[in-house]
C-alpha cells in the first residue's frame, strides 16, 4: 500500500478533465493506495473550479456538482494534513531554499510534516508543478508528475 500526497495541481485533475487526468484516474483506481491532501486544498480546488466557470470552461451547475463530489470525497477518501505551526515553519524554510510560490511551499511542507509524523512508508508527492516537484525531490521525497507536458 502506498500513500500519495496530492498537491492541488494534481487533485484538480480528478475533477476537471485536463492534461494528466487519465494518469490521476488510473492512480486513484488502485484500491490499495491511500491519498492525503492539505487542509487548504479545498480552498485552492474551489478557486480553480470557480475560475473555470468565470472563463466559460465549465457551466455553473457542473461546477456545483464537482464541488459537491469533492466535499463527499474529502469526508471519505482523503486523509487531511492540518496546517499548523510546524507546516508553516517548514514552508518558510522551503521558500528560503527553493523558488516556490507561497501556497506551493505550504503544500510541500504539509507533505514533509506528514512524512515526519508517520511511521509507515513516506508519502509520494504528486504535483503538476515542475519547481515544486524539483523541491520535493531535493527534500528526499519521491515526486510524481501526472501531467505529460507539465506547466512551469
């Protein structure tokens, strides 16, 4: 059994069809895997979906259904890593060492804190962001990018 920590750039691919969606669907289809998300992921996911509504890519009723489905999954399918002082301190350190955006650093910090607090196998960090992936690998994590043509 493997534990996968999903950054929002990967998580959104489970709800909105885009490059990397097939890879994410294949990953979550394995019943032996567990998945973790940061407690802030619902905010980022909602933002990504509502942004697509505003640009006309998704109908409002479809967006509402996607958000409802995600809320159900959050309760039943995802472990949630809380944002606490340890996560924030780790994010600050990451920003000092890598060219990460603020939420990207917080996301990666959440995975690192989860790794430090679990006795099981270290989580695999899943992100479609190249810089975040490189930082994760530099921090000793295995990083997986579901996007065959990742965006910077």
